[in-house]
């Protein structure tokens, strides 16, 4: 799962300066998401788990104590914090909440001039620097806040976010220290996401679940746990997580998209289409939702609707080359598929699969010269693709270039073990054709080793031995 953390957004939790950040992503629909912290009142336990989202109840939060605020208040009292300094932090918070980040920095800096020990001002200014992409200054401010008040959890959480891109283990350590000081849903969710990205699946699931236990209305933890459960194949549990996530935030398009994918995995096409329709209605510019819906339409036999959705996805994101491949595969008319690959190649002339797959379509249409030209270009772009060597070898054999075909099949055998059996069989036939019975017998024996139960091997080995 690919994730690229980029813009950092601010969430203000209290006047005392307890801010928390959630990183956002531009590359994955399972990336971290942002939601404000809320505390609700106790409610009955959730109903029994079911695949039907209309039959589940969402748990609500139990009362929580903000150890963070208590720690910050005690620290502020110990440094003789003035109302004037606090006033500048309040102004800075308001600036940041309205997107006035430069003004926020000015106000936090004024507060620090009045009281250089004001750890919350460093933390909040660090968050603003993060939002501006100045991670060097952000890290320095978080480090100063931690130095001044070692019991302050928020800057540890935020420092973990700064470290996320370059030092996942360092980020996890920061989140763990924050959790030790003040258990909170934010740091647990953050640590879970970091653990997920070092392939600690069980640790990540435990953290997401602990985050939910602390704050049962915290959307990101349900969302991230649902994404992880989706990835590991725990379909029913993942659906339940997205049921709960949608009840908390019924306008999140990605939650509907993921639940739609899961319903389709559970062979419930009608629920899948319903959720993907909803996802698209909430975010009409989501190419991923169109692609998911197109795949459902294609699998239930509605190729026209599938083609429409793939075309819409391409219109939204014309540089997503794999959508052209999906569209071409959905076509019944291979001539139209050739046009799809040609469109893709015009967008990116270096996209090797476009040439390789257009070559397949041209071959099946009888345009063998066109197929050979495409496979030649594909191998110029990616010389070590065994499959392309294999198909070009077969085509060269059809053209009567036996020596060239044998060379291609030899490369296919070297490059891709999945192609070895078929390549050995064909190379054995070609070697026999040119009188190389020793080589052909050797190839037949190698094929026999790979699939000893295949009758063709017995036949080929006996024929080649007789000719030898």
C-alpha cells in the first residue's frame, strides 16, 4: 500500500493549546483522514455484527478524562503564564482555524516573547509550520515544547507525524511516549497507521481497536481498521467497520467506496452498486469509485455500463494508464481495444504495457506485422520482460525465423520461471525442426521435470529420442 504524506491540517482541541495533526495522503484511498475529536455520552452496546449496514448500531463514547489538559494547565500555572500571553495563543488558534497561517505564526511568536517557557505556543506554532510545509522549523518547535514540558503529549504526537515520512520506527516511538503520558485516540490511530506501514498487522489492529475503545465515535480509527481488514481479507469485519464509520460520518465518499468494494467481494452486487453510486454522488470526481463500479458492471455482464464508467474515470484522471487497460479488457470488439491502447500510448509513449497489450490485440485481429512492431517497441522500453520475449518468439516461429524464435524463448526461460514449461515445449519442437535432436530432447526432459504428469511430455520425449 502506497502512501505519501503531504499536507498537514490542524485540529484545535482546547484553549490551553492541545493541538493534534493528522497527515493526509494523495496516493491512497486508505490514507489517514482528519476528524475533530468529540466526546459523547454512554449508550447501549452495539447490536450483533451483520453484513447489512441498516441492521447495525453504533456505540458511543464513554466519559473520558483529558490528562493532556490537566498536564498543560498545571505546567502553565507553574511558569506564571500571563493572560496577555494566553490571549496571543488564542488569537493564533483563531488565525490557524481560518487558514491565516502567517498571522498565526506572528501571534504565537508574540506569546513566546512574553513567556519563552510557553510550551503550548511552541507546539501550536510547530503545527502551523507543518501546515506551511516548513518541517524543519516545525520539528524544532515540537522539540522545544517537549524539552520545556516533558509531560506534554501533543508535541510528541506531532513530532511523530513529522518523522513519519523518513523514520517510521522513530514516529512509533514518539506516538508510544505520547500514549504513555496521555492515552488518546489520535496517537493510537497514528501509531496503528505507522505499524501498518512496517507490516506489523496485529500491532496496527490492536492500536486501531484501542483508539476506538477510548473514543467510540472516532471516525479515522474505524476507517483505517476497515482498510486494513479489507487488505488482509477479513471482509465481514471490514464491512462492520465501514458501517460504523459511515454512521459517524455519512458524507465520507471513500468509506462508501471501500464498503462497496467489500460488498462486491462478498458477492452482493446490488449492495456494491448502491454504495458506489453513493460514493460517486458525494464525490463525482473520484475516478477510483467509477473504476470499482465499472468492474462490478463488467462482472455482472453489463459491459456498456462498465465502458461508460471506465471512460468517465479516464476523463477525470487521463494519466491513470491502467484504466485504459481495464477499458480495453471490457471491450468485445478488439478493434476498439486497439484504439484504447493507442490513446494510452499517446498520453504516455513510454508505457510498455500499452505496446505489449496492443500487440496482443493486433495479433488476434490478424495484424501480425503490427503486433511484431508493438512487441519490438515494448522490449525497447523494458528489455527484460519474459512474456514479451515469449510471444515475440512464437510470432517469429510463425514467420519462419526459427533461430530468432529459439533465442527469444531462451530469454523467456531465463527471465520468467512461470513461462518455462511452455517455452521448453515450443523450443523443443523448434530445435527438432532444424535437426537439433539432442537439444530438443533436453528441452523435453526439462518440460517433463516441470510437469511430469503431462502426457505431451512423454510423447515429445519419445519422439525426440527416436529421431536422435
